[in-house]
């Protein structure tokens, strides 16, 4: 089933062209993201209402909610952008990139939720490795963007 979903995109490109394939893909991801956001909203809300420290499952629930809220925002923006004639000035606007904040919260929650699923996923060892990789990418990519190449 998963392979079929992945292979449906090249099939859509071949039959409908890349523009329609992207539009259809955006709509499919938008719909799935909306479903996930609605499904995880009560769990995220309960985690925040607990007060104090929350456990790994709560952190992971907030991470899933935030990640997919970011996807929902990004796909909504992409669809609106395409329907509006792809205005170039939207691409560097503050509103366009707001989904990045949701994605950062989601990613951070995924990295700090040790043993949230069945008391073992993700393991503390792999969280440490993932955090080191994230730090290395942050430093290298950050230096690449911040250092003037001229």
C-alpha cells in the first residue's frame, strides 16, 4: 500500500503533468494533515492542561500535532499561492514561512520525547544521535547561510 502511494506520484506526473500532480498531491496532503491535526488536538490540549512536567507520550503528541499543523499551514499556503497566480512577493513574506515555527516545535518535541511509544521508541541512544546530527546540520547550514560567500 505504501509503495503504491509513493508510485502514484510519478504516475500522476506521467498522466496529468507535473503541475496537476503537485496540485493533487497538495490537496491529498492537506486533507490528511487536517485529519491528523483534528485527531491529535485533544491530546495536545490535554498535555498542556496537565501543568508541570509532561511525559514522553504527551511531548510526542504535541510534536505530532505541531508538525502536522505546520504541514496543514504550508499546504494551504501552497494551494492559495497557486490559485493566486504564484505571486513572487509571497515567497519571502513573513506569513509564508510561519509554518516553519510549527515544524520546529514538532521536530524538537520528537527529539526530546524519549521512549514515548511502548516505553522504547525512540530510544535515548537514537535521540542523542539524532540531536548530534541536528546540531551538526544546524551549524553547517547556519554557517553556509550566514557567512557571506562574496
